């Protein structure tokens, strides 16, 4: 159970965050446990994490602020392992360097800064820029599958749903467009109906029997000879 001083301190910090939000950082305590906080870090522009939304947790000890918290990340990010404690000077990996003057906002600002770095530490991973960018793009969709995230950060869920509404009409428009075969089929049908007709006429012309030609020539000769016979 949290000590009275701990509860008072965390309540004060939450009020401060609500009054003066920190850039690229959103943090809220669990409704059922003030020692468990949930946060979202927004990836900074000009970095491989730009556009990413990284969800994680802070576990405070009952003795906070005299002892440091544990910090972990839930969203795959390409910098830290998920569901593993991250080694920071502000975390419980280094209680000897902890300063009771540090707050939730300073902890998360420090985490965001360290995230943009490439220094290895316990809980870190090594990935390419392309992999980080791919994870950043998929981060919001991943977070919205988490019930706790959806409950504590409805504004991000709303943002995701708006994005989905914008994507769906484009997909429907593409799927409703006629294919090349569908576009050209009436023209082809017309050509197909004309060409066989021409071919049939040509075949008829070419297929006149020889005896008919001879008969026509004979009749023409008789007609021409009639005036001469009368003389």
C-alpha cells in the first residue's frame, strides 16, 4: 500500500500535468492504483520515431519519491524491449542516482530523450531506421487493441477511428473502379461483331462456284450474239 506522502505527491504531480501538459508526453494514473501510471510518448519529428505513439507503464514504489520507479514500454518501437524494465538513471536500475526532486514529467521527458539516442542499455534493442519507421506507422493501431489503452487514452482511439474512416472511402473507391477488361469489353464486343460479318462476306465472294461463273459468261455471250444472228 502506498504511503500517505507518496499518494499526496503523485496526486500533486497529476494535477500539475493536467494544468501544464508536457510536450510529446501524456501520463495518467490507473483508476484503481495510483502507484501504476500509464504514459504515451509521441515520436519527435526529424527522427525515425516521428509519427509514432508509444504506450508504456511506470510502477512507483510505496516509498516514492524517496525511491525510483520501474519503467517499461508496451508498444513495439525498435529501441526498447517490450514488457521489460528499461535501465535509466531515473529508474529503479540505479537507485543510487535517484533524485527525489524528479517528477513524472521529468522521468518521461528523460525517457523520450534517451529513446532518441542510440546508446545501448539494459532493455534496449538494435534495429534499422526502416524498422523503426515501420513500427512508428503501426504503433497507434497496435495500441488501440489494448483495452487499458483504449480506456485511459480515448483521444488517441478517436484519432485512430478518424483515420480509419478516411482510409475506407479510398479503398471503396478503388474497389468500385471498373477493371481494364470491363472498360474495353463493350468495344471488343462491337469489333468482334463487325469482323466476323466482314469475314463472312469475303468468304461468300471467294466461294462462288466455277460452274456459275461459266454459266454467266455463256449467257452474256448469247445475248451479245443475238443481233448478229438476226442479220
